[in-house]
C-alpha cells in the first residue's frame, strides 16, 4: 500500500497550518517543568473529539505530536500506548470510524497521523455528544442536524459517484499533474495524487473515476460528462436587463470544463470586466477597482466549488451591471446554513462538494470552508462599499456586490452636511459610514492609520462637538456617535432634499408658496428655511426679487 504521507509531504502540510481538513494536537503537558506526556485519557479524549468532528463534517487529517504553530514535537509514548491511541476511533466512537493511521518522523519527532473519512451518519463520542468541524474549530451540533447534512449530501452527492463508462484515459493527466503540483502531494505520480484525494479508486481490475475527477480534469471537449458545468460572463449596459430591440446584454465569454482550466479562465475573463474606479476621489479612494479583488474572485471560486452539479440544465453565470456584480450558481444553500447566518458573519459550514473544496483549498485557489464569505463582507466594508446581498431561492444561490460607495446609506442630506464640514477626509469617512457608532479600532481599520493617529483624529471630532463618546467594555473601548443636534440637522436635510428633488422633477422653479405646500410650514418658517438652504447649504439659488422671487436647484441638490 502506498504510504499515507511522506515526511516531506507532512512537512508541507504542517507549514500551511490548521484548516477545515487539518488539525494539530500536541501530545505534551506543558504545565510542568520539564514537560511530560499528556495523560493517556486526556489525549484519547482529544483524539476522539477531533476524529468525530472530521467524520461528521468532510473528513480530514488529525496530526498528533504537533503544536498549534505547526512545529512537530512528537510524543513520549511506548508502542503499546500508540496502538491504544490508534484504536480510539474504533473503541470510543459510535458508530466506529475506520481511520487510516501512520507513524511518520519529521525533524526527528514522530507524528501520529489519522486520516479520517466522511462518515455516512452522525458520529457520537461515547458520553460526550456530537462534535462538528467548522474551519479550524470544533463545535457541538445536535445529531439530527448532522444527519440532515449527511442526507443532503447523499441526495445531491454528485461528485463522489463513479462513472462506469469513464476510464483514467478520459482524464487529462498532464493537466492534473500541473494543477496538483502545489498541493502537499504534488510531487507524487499523478495517479497516486488523484487516489490520495479520492478522485479515482482501484477496484479488482481497474481504476474507477468519480464525477469530481471528470469535473476537474476531463479531457476537452468535456461537456459530454456534464453539459452545463461551465460558466458564462455577461455585461449589461445599464442597471436592468432589457429585451427585444432595446436588448442591452452582451455575452463576454464562457469557460467550459474541466474546472481546473475553467477556474483560471473565468477569473481572467472577469478581471477584464472589473473596472478601475473613476468616481472615487476626494472623500473616496483614487484608482482602485470597483470591487475588491478578493471579494469578486472568492465569489467566483465559491460558485464553482459549491454549486449543485446534479443540476445539468443551468450554468453558473456572472453578470456585470453598471452598479453591481451578480454571481449566480445552481443550487440553493443546504440547511442548516441560511442567508441570515452568512450575513451575520457566522462561519457556517455544510459542503455540497467536499472533494472539490479540498482540492481547491490545497491548491490555495480558495479559502477554507466558511471563511471566504465572511472575508468578502469585510473586504467590501473596508472598501467603503455596500454590504453584499445574498439570496437563495428558485434553485439558485446569488451573491451581489455593489460598486457604489456606501455614502448614501444615511441619506443624501447627511452626505451633504458632512461634505460641508471643515474636517479631514478620513474624519468625514467615519461620519458618513458610522454616524450611529464607531470605535477607535474601526477608525484604524477603515482609514489604515496608526492607533495614535486614530485617537488624535477622534479627539478632534469630540472637541469640535461633532461626536460624543459612549462607555463601552474595556476590551472594546468607547463608541463614538454623532451628536444629537448634528444628527437632527442631517435628518432635516434628508427630508428636504428628497422632497425638493421630487418637486424639481415636475417644475423648474420653487416659490415660497410651493415650499409651504410641500412641507406644510408657515410663511416665516418657509422664508427662514429657504434662505438657509440657499445661503448656508448651497442647495438652492435665488432668482428675482420681492414677489417675483423664486428658487432653482443647484448641482449640489442633485435634482434632474
């Protein structure tokens, strides 16, 4: 039998750290000097917990004798104790988990390796519940939730099924070798590397080929194995699709399987559609792409990794509108993951295609499971763009990235008020983006400044009577919010600007009587507010005198 891992391969895995598919466990008790081996029962408990968590999720590697930083530190147990540790998955778990185990020496330290398969049903630690792996963490889940995921995977488990009509010769082995070269097993003969990932399997006579192997590495033309496994890119001239003679949609290109080629081709196609921003000046950042690089690329890769390939009548589609990017892939979210859990930043985890995900993660094309969407939200926020929109309905999962800065989230009046303040651009950004509360850490992150600079800038806002500090936990620090009187001014302008825009769409000028009718105020208040809107805020321009006086909008009002 081929060794599970060579020392060099294990060293590569250690250098990459823990992940959805890799867990490190030290075998030493460091509370004593000198150190001593962990109590056997303690280590058995840790092994049982990690193995069950992997089996309940997507499988993986448990490496015992490795510190959290990836340093191989070995163990201090005799052979009969090692045998006892290797027996834990059979003796302590229900149902038993059949792990492949191996002892591998790295840097003169022996590491105990457990290769954990995906279990067909929820695995329980005797007397200690059902652990589940999310990213590099282990959580506890109800048995019925884990089995719900298992049933969903069996129901839509397209990727692990073997294609009886497919042979290894149907795979582009040169492509597979090139694609897998940067994985931990990239130096192996390509057949052994494919076997390691479970993409092919030897039966009594020959290699059997999975759908996952065909999706990734089938020889072109590969559509005979799956007619809609590719991706298409569209550009819309405008913000809405029009049909007929007014049709405004252009298909920019497509990327057909195998996915090992398509993933790079689609990223390049999309890269040429992501524009450099010409709008972000002054308050905004100059010369940046309309979407953060990580956000749009991760959205595309996630669509490839997580789409439902059982659906063969639809492709993954990428739509570039003037104001947004939409990535839609066949297959709604699998329970218990919901749009709300993703939007709230939880690292929710359930994988429709764990084999594809593992290969893409090991090639470092995609992030660890559950981490990518969380970071997409963070990248958009850090670029002052609106929160991504997520929908899961009608057989599609769609992520929408907005390319307009989120300055309008609190209304055009607040934007106009802040624009007129005599403060620095970074201070304006915080007032625009966080009028309802920001911390010093927010200021540092969103403006890329030092803690000292952030503290000084915030102090200026406080002394300028623009914000006030509210008490908060010591580990967070105070939250700063816009002063109520300033917020009231912003709300006033919001109301006036929106209604004035509506008025000027119907009529080119505004008289005092019109103002009184629109806002239901008396003559004195109308006169005072009109003067304020014209002379203080520059939204209106007065023309004529006395009874002939009227007002027209300035460009600052933004009325069409």
